[in-house]
């Protein structure tokens, strides 16, 4: 077999990943995906092995719950056929490989820098002279927005090509948030430093990313997790989902100038994040999740507290939503705004909410469940219009669903064991992958260790890495005044993308 | 209409009446207190992920601390985090809490620039620039404006253009890629160009302090008017800090 099959959070000997000729590697991975909507690329990256670059490609199969891993050695003297010419979902990955290592692709449609990493191959390319697509035309005009935006948000540049009020094309340029996180994972050797880094990948997904980091570290060290740890992480992930979705509903109401909805959803987020503070001392859950320890055990008292909070939350949340969804002025802004077609969703390899807004059933909680999701009989919420309305509806329903999950979970709060088991040492020459369904969608971390058990590479992929392109496609033929609501309905991460 | 009124009624009063005396729920890691107990200081210093702890005498630099709580967990008799969220100051050295310090962290009124002191008592407009912030401090800055914390009641607002602003609130360690946009934004702000650094990453770089992707040279050029520690900074720290600076 020219690939190896692993499961989520499984550690394998790096030598067991077959190393293929590029042509074989190309055919294998593109055939995995071609005409298989249940499969997609969860990570594809390179790292230095002496003078060459080793590429690792991970394709997840949602039906069989397997991940197919294969590898290939390339260098920057040869030219390579690009996967992207055949399958658009590899577009970003190949751009990243090109940017980091100078690997040359023959027929990539769009070989532009991804994030202007400090250790990029070609330092002459700078963020100030990004090669934007432009059209010479008397009728059309360009609108540039950013990197600094009008509100309190992260930086990124949006370049629109418009025909009057209508957007024909949007190009999104990122990289302003690049802090060199992946590199710091190798340099900072203390576990607590790495946990801190994981918390900072995207602060709004603290729980999601630290869970991925903790799971990968525990798998690498062969640590057997007691149930209490899995339990806490599952609750925290669902709380994070409730909090951010609710905040997003507030933002969406702000963007359609619906003050009541904006205030009510805005204030409803507070009891949820304040609960996180009651639990772990931080409103975003920083400090809550650490590899190998149950830092803040979830006690029966906390269980009682969260039920109280959810009871009053749910009442107000449902009431506000009922009102919002019968307002013609709100619905007319949501419906048929920012549509991304089913085909496009599939082609670009969208994940999480963005996949689920148009038929695509992609949810790690079901397909590659971590923690104790397999006990929850989770059924992903799927919508069918791919518009703002679908994205808003998903949030509304996922919040209710997460509440249900938490209620069910806290019926049985696991006992906290007294005995402490050490994390142990990381295995040598190993490869591990960890997938977590954060509120935005699938988070994927990969780690490889050397013969001393030290990290050789720590690769992070936020769901936004796939989904930014969906936003660019969504706004085509929309009025430019609908951009804010489109943007908010996706709420993608800048820092999670830029790393 | 009736439905709207019903919703309004169900919300009740949400705002925090007094942002200066409000209590934060549950455990919160605010200003630490360091006791005089003898401990293995080398071990304690070694715990910290961001080198915020120094020995002889033992001190914690809140400009570097990520408030992870690990030091207090390992040495509970030595270090304790109180729920005091009034952490803001205009002097960098005030952020260093030493062994035995019990006092609240102060804003030194004499050191506030005169141009700031006398003008912004009733209205302060700020521009926010995120320069590598992880969207947690941005989230808390937004929260300071929500119906509960309601910073707007003090006339403090975030504005959409640097031209309308009295100052700038910076979050994040300042990435190399944001260094130029930050400078352009700063140049566009009229005097007195107040600079506020929000959260650990902005104050010291935090865990990103020595990252080659970060360029903090901007901060060497100008005086910093206010430090707002936290990871991320709590809305009550933000509001009390800004109120303290504009002297109310
Ligand atoms: S709480 Fe602050 S001082 Fe203590 S270990 Fe964490 S970062 Fe260091």
C-alpha cells in the first residue's frame, strides 16, 4: 500500500508513512478526493529534511473515520505539477509550500503569498506589494479596505473590483497577524510555554486549539486520559460554541442595524463566558486546558451552576430568535445574500459551518470524534441555501443543540481521581495528527518528533485556512454594502490563518 | 411592538451600576500578592512561561505575566492572585509587584501628560489597532462597550477613523507585517496622540517577546500613556484604567 491509515489522535512511527515518487503521490491524493465528497484534505505541508522538503498529505475520510497519510520528497530545483490545477482545495496548501520553501509549481492558478511568514523563501516579496488581481476598465473601479478596519477587529486587506455598487470580485490578502507561532512551538521547549502558544493561536477559539494541542501532546506521550479530562474538554468546546455563536448573532444584528437583537445577544454571551471564568478564572478559557492534567476539574457544583445559567439563557435566546426570524427587514437582508454554491463549497474544501450551510455534512464530532463526542449521538445541523440566512440559522440551532449536549453531559459528572499520572516523554521519530471541531469548524494540528523526541515541526491549521475563499466567492454579485453582514456571517479568523 | 417590549422587560436591568466597585464572578486572576515565605525561588522562576517572575526579591511583572496561575498553583503559600482587576497604570515599573506589596496598582496623576489631564474628562475617542492580537483582547475591548459594561456612559468610545481619535489602543505584540500600518495610523491621529497598550502581548510581547516575526520598534519612539494588563485584559480593567487616566 502506498499510504498509511490512521485515526484521529493516533501516533505512528514516521517511517511507516510511505514515501512516494511525486507522480504517484499526485495521483494517489487527487484520486482520493476526486468524486468523493466524503473526503477532503485536512492538512498538507512540508518540512525540511536535509536539503530536501518532505511533503506530508493527510486526507480524511468521513465515512470510514480514517485518515490516509502519504509523503513525498521534493526540492526546489525541479518543477512540479500542481494539485490545485486539478482540485482547487489544495490551492492554499500549495501556495504555503511555495511561499515557505520555494517549491515551483508549473500550473498553479494563483501562486501568491499566503501570509508573508518571517522565514519565507523569498524575502523580496513584502506585504506592502502584494500582487492584486486587477482589471483595466473604464467602467469598473476598485475599492481597498484595510488592513486596519473601522471597528475593533483584526487586520486584513480586502480588495474589491466593483461595477457601481455591485461586487464582481473580491481578493482577500492576509498575513498581517503573522507572529511566527509554528516556529515558536519548536523554540519554546517548556510544556507551559507551548500551551500558552496554543491559547494564542486564535483567542476566540482558545478551547478548540488548546484541546487539539493537548490531545496531540498526550497522544505523542502515550498518556491514557481519564474520563474526567475528556469530559471537561467536551463541555468547554460546547460552551465556546454557544458563546461565540451568540456573539456572532449580536454582530449580525448590528450589521443590519437591529439594535434590540444586537444588545440582547450581546448581553446573552456574558453569562456563558462568565461561567468559564467561574470555572477556570478566565472568560475565554485561557488556562483551562493543559496536556496530561485536569487543571480545573468540573465539579457537581459547577454542573448545577451551568444548568441554572443555561435555563435562563435558553429562554431569552429562543425568545429573541423568534422575534428576529419574523422580522421582514431582517429576513430580507439574510435571504439570498452571499450565496456560495454547493459545488464551490465542495471544490474549495470548505469545513465546519461553512460546509454545513450547503448540504455538505462535515463535522469532526461525527466523522472523527475526539473526547467523548461518540457518546453524544451528535447530528450535524445541515442547511441548504448557502446564504447568510443559512449561516445565521446554523448558529441559532447549534446553540440550542450545544445546550442539549451540555445538559446531557452534566447528568453524569465523572469523579475526580486523586492519583496523578505523569504525562511521560514524547515518542521519538513519530507523527501525530489531531482533529477537533471548534466552533468555526475543523482544527487540525500535526506534530513530528525527531530521534530525541523533540519537535521537528508543529503544523497548525485553523478552519479559516480553507474558508476565507468561501467569503470571497460569497460576495460576488452582491452589493458592496452587504459586505459587512457577509463577513460577520462567516466570522473567520485572521490570526488563526496567519499564525 | 408588544413582543419587543416583552423582550425588553425580560432583559431587566443589565448594566453594571458601579464599574469601580463591581465584583467579578468566581475565580479571577487579578493583582497577585507575594508572601514572605521561603521557597525554592529558582524552581519558582523556572515555572513561568514568559519570564515574568524574578528572584531577589521575588517579583512578578504584570506586563509580562499571562495570568496562567501556574506559579500560584505550585506555590500557593507564596503567591496568591486576588480578584482586584484595577491593574492599569501609566508607569511601566508600577506593573512589577514585589514580595510583600499589598497596595493597589496606581495611576500616577503627576506623570499624566498635561495635554491629556485637562481635556478628556467628558469625552475620549480612541482608535483601536490590532497588531497581532489574538482576538481575545479585541473581544474584551468590544465587551467594554456592550450593554453591561457600557463604557459609552463615560463618553469613551472607539471611532472608525484615526482622524477622529484622541489616541490609539494597541493590541498584540506588533507583528513585523503590521508595523507600517500601525505607524501610518498613528501619524494620522491628531495630538495629543494618547497611546494605550492593552493586554500582555502589547505591553511586553508576552509569549511572542523574542519572535522574529515581531517588530516592536514603534514603542521605543513614543511615550506610553497607559498600560492595561491582562490576558486578555478584563473590561473592568479597561474602563477603570481609562477613567483613571482621564481623571474622574
Ligand atoms: S501566573 Fe504569571 S507569573 Fe505566574 S507563572 Fe503564569 S505567567 Fe508566570
